[in-house]
C-alpha cells in the first residue's frame, strides 16, 4: 500500500463518520493528527510503513463496520500498532476523566496555578461602606482597610498500573481494554474527594470552618426541610462585611446534599407550593400557601463523597453555598497550569538486542519480568476561603 493511500484511508474514514459517536470521534481525531508525522517516519523504514498500512486498514475496517470493535482492542494490547494507538490510549484516559460525573466545580472556585510553590490569594476588606456626609469646610473622615490572604499549594497524585506481557497478548477477557478510562475516572474521583475533605470531616461539617463564631452553622442544625433551608438562607444573607458592617453579596445558590437526601431535596425544591404557618394580620395562626421561590433560587448538587468522608456522622449533613463567581467564595481548587488534565505515561523498555541497540517498543515489557507498566500523574490542590459564603447543618435537629 502506498503512503498516499494510507493517508486517504484515514481521510475517507473521517468523511464517513464525522457525525458518529464520541468514542469513534476520538479515534479519528487521533488518526488525522498523527498520520502526517507517521507517514514521514515511514519513508525511511519499510517495517514501519508496513505496520502503518495495517493500522490504517484495521482502523478503516472497524469504523466502517466490516470488523468487530474487539479487533481494535486486541490491536491495542499487542506490539503490532504502537505508533497509531499510543495516542488512542491517552485519549481514552482523557475521555474517562472529562466525562466522569463531578459536582464540586458548581460551588467551588476553580483556577490554575503556575508551579508547586505556595499560592497566595490576597483580599482586602473595607473602604466600600457608605460615604460620610461632609459639611461645609469640614475635613473628610479617614477610612481604613484590612488585608489578609489565603494560601495553598498543589500536590502531585498518581499511581502505577502493571500488566503481564502474557495478559496483554491473551486479552480475550478485555483485561486492558478499559484500563485508561478507569485511570481517568480515578483522577476525577480524586478531585471530588479532595474538595469534599476540605469542608467535611469524619463526623460532619468541618468544625474549624463551620463555627458559631463564623455564624455559618444553621441555628439548631435542622434536618433537611423547608423551614431549615429558609433558616439557612436567612442566616447566610445576614452576614456582613467585617470591617464596614455593610451587606455582602453571598446569596445561596447551591444546595449540596449526600445521596440519601437527594429525593427529599428534589421534593422540596421541585414542589410548586410552600405551605407554612403564619399570621394573616391578626393574632391567630393560619396556614399560608405561597409559590415555591426556591425552585428558581437553589440548584441541587448531590455529592456522592459526603457519606464516604463523613463516615462517622450520626446524621446526613447538608450545605448551602453561594455562587463561587460572586465575592471570594467559600473554597478554591487549583490545577497546575499546563497540566490541567491527568497525564498517562508508559515505562520505556530496559532491554537491548544481542547485536546491540535499544528496543524501541514499550510493549516488549520489562527485561526482568516482561511487565508493561503505565503511570498516571495528576497535580492539584485547594483551600477553604471565606466562611461567610456557606452555611451547614449536621442534620441532628439539635
């Protein structure tokens, strides 16, 4: 097969399945991006050219439905097509990472940091209160400002994944087929659990952040109900600027609950009416029926890691968070700039041919054990910030 025919095969595949599923699109994107480079490399290497031609034919057969998809998985598990499918494995990792469910980004400020050194987030309070009246020929009053900072640094997380060479050759059980996606999901879960650990401890809402001094523990720690949400909403909106005493914009936007409170939260938020006791201008109590204002004001976020982190909590806790784009926000989560996504690496072979020359194919495996080893690395960190942008209840009703 000529080099131009190989390129045309990949181009034809792209034209035929441009509107196909996301999984197929990832393969096509990888193929078109890599084809020119590999074609140039193949000019000086007949063996590489043969493999490249077989790779293109195999990819075309799978995408056109002429070959079963497991043929592609088998190709990934052998050393036959390392050029074409190395990037595919990496893209499977990213697919698993980017498409796994995640909740914390709704109520957490997300940013990037330049390096591993501590990051300072400086803030200033004051000078934004109401202006004083200045009478004729009187001096202006001097105002003051108060500054502070939040600090954190990103850290490195990761793990190794090792396969026996025999396992990959005999991959009829698909032992490797979904490994990159699993690593991607693991990176996503690591972020979610990390942020949950910021505002939650083993026994409930983190006691160093949710305190009576910060006025962000909902009075009475109510169970999740209409009255409790209303109380938390009012308490959070009563927070003031510590320097000027002026109101701050910290309107509750997200109701964060564990899975066991999801149904109850949806029943409350999605109800069309709220019934409560009140006085209608007289002295006797009567039932009041109003439209459910919470339907438009609050968004439910179900955090699956709340019961995992707060494993010793006697009751399911729940939280109200302000929109992190307003004011300082309650938390910040940062990823290392340039490495926002997890990175998948493969151990280079450490064996040589008897006649000399390093083995260039990682699928040959380790010299001592024939093992093929992958490593995933991810860098992130975060910190709690302003306690006035969140309130919590431990759900005890006490």
